[in-house]
């Protein structure tokens, strides 16, 4: 794969400190779409309140927006990677997560980790969406 087959999608994101982040929200590599880890921030870059459930829903809103940059949806997701700040949130997280994949569930890895921001969850995805 050459650089010309990669398509970087979306502008560099910024956070509440208004500093740009050195990443693309999504990258298309042929028929695959790689979405950078999404965290529970709203349009202003602020972390949403409300615990693991509200934060997971915001992360999925952000994932859907990043996937849309490549003409993809959650139905195209084949792999997710999840980082939870606290393993005790695993059950509540799963209840919300399952609602976003009512058909086939993508492959998934989940780990407990300290995140780079004071959030409870981060998710990245890989989607398969053939070019038209």
C-alpha cells in the first residue's frame, strides 16, 4: 500500500484546550476504514457528565461521525478495541455497547487502562466498506 492509497479524513481534532491533536479522525486504506480512538467529548471538546453509560453513548456518537467521513456506519465495523478506566464498569458498558450492534457483533478487545484524559472509556474501530 502506498501513501496515495491512504485517504486521511477529517480535520485534526481539537480539545477543550483548543490545541490540535496530531491524528486524523479516520483513515481509509482501500476498503478498510480505521477510526482513531474516540473519547466522550462533545462538540465543544468537553467530557460529558453522567457516568459510563452517558460517556459510552457519546463515544458512539463520535464513532458514527468519524465513520460517516468515509461513508461507513457501525454496521460496517468488523473490529473494536475498548479501553475502560475502571474494570468495574464492564457490565454497564456492555449493556450500552450491545445496543449499538443489534445484528452481528464485531470482534473486540477490551482492557482496563488509565486514559490520557479523565474519561471512563475510549474506543477505536476498524470498518470494512468497499469503495464504490
